[in-house]
């Protein structure tokens, strides 16, 4: 059974800092990995999708990497802003469903 | 393109009642998946429909069911509601391949009293 773990569970940083969120998974036989953002009480917004054959993807201030052999992904956020405050979820597609981690709750303070 | 829409956004039901939630996927998407999100269990997969057929099912009791229509819109039904069914129900759509990006709707918040 695929297990997805996200560390840390919560993070508070001052505005302007660069930060790294970590995601690990137990089974390397995946189709892809997706990073999502979730604001309180809202749905999920897809941030980045990395296919199993790829090593990284970038979108604006976000960069996600994938090391399938070691079962790890990182989400790098550059020059953080208060508007980045949200829960960040990592999900792997190993079969027909997304397997989610419990998320990292990020607070960026002005 | 319009995103994934879900109706209603909020529901309050009494234990023992049944409820139907609706999801309209992104135009052209043929796959719709449903997930339940609770504080304790996180996000859990319920089922996936593709071209009106249930393609996959998660580990939920038979009280949870769904269907998909020819226009790819999907409904999920929960019968004999229990307090533990209180959750945010999210649907996601994709074109249909297993490695496609998943796009989520805003969710339906169900409260069972």
C-alpha cells in the first residue's frame, strides 16, 4: 500500500524567505506526482505535475523535484509572500487514485 | 475554460437521511473521481467514473455510490447518513488517462447532525 508522508506538518516563516517542503512515498512505481495548494475550507489547486520520467518542474516561484528511486519529492518556494499561506499537499498516482500526504500547513508572516 | 463545479457547496443533513452531490467536470474531460476529506483521515479515494462506467472504487461501504451521465457529469449518493460522514467531498476531473493531471472542484461541505 502506497504511503505518502509530508514533513514538516507545519511551518512558519517570515516574508521573503526561500523554503522547502518535503514529500516521501513508499512505492516508486508511480505514474506521476502532483503538488496542490489548499486554502481553508476550499478545494485543491494544482500547482505542479511531475511525470515519472521527469526530474523537476517549474512554475514561477515554485520548483518541484522528483527522485523516484528514493521515493522523494521537494517543493521549493522562492521569496515567500503572505499570500503563499495555505496547506500544501503532495499526491502520487500509483494506480487509479491519487494517494495524498497529510499536508504541510504554511504560514508566511509579513 | 470553466473549471470543475460542484453543487451544492454546503449541506446539512440529519443522521439516517440520504444525500446526493453533483459534479460537473471540465469540458472535454471524461473521467471524474470523488474524494472524501476529513481532519482525521485526510483525503481518501471514493470512486472514479470514466465514460459512464465505474472504473475504480475505494474502500468505502456500499452506502456510498455514484454514477456518471453521458455528458460526463457525475453524482454521488450517500444513504443512511452517519455522523462520521461529515466531511468535505471533492471531485476531480481529467481527460481520462491514468497519468493525466487531476483538476479539483471547490468541494461540497456535508455536515451530518
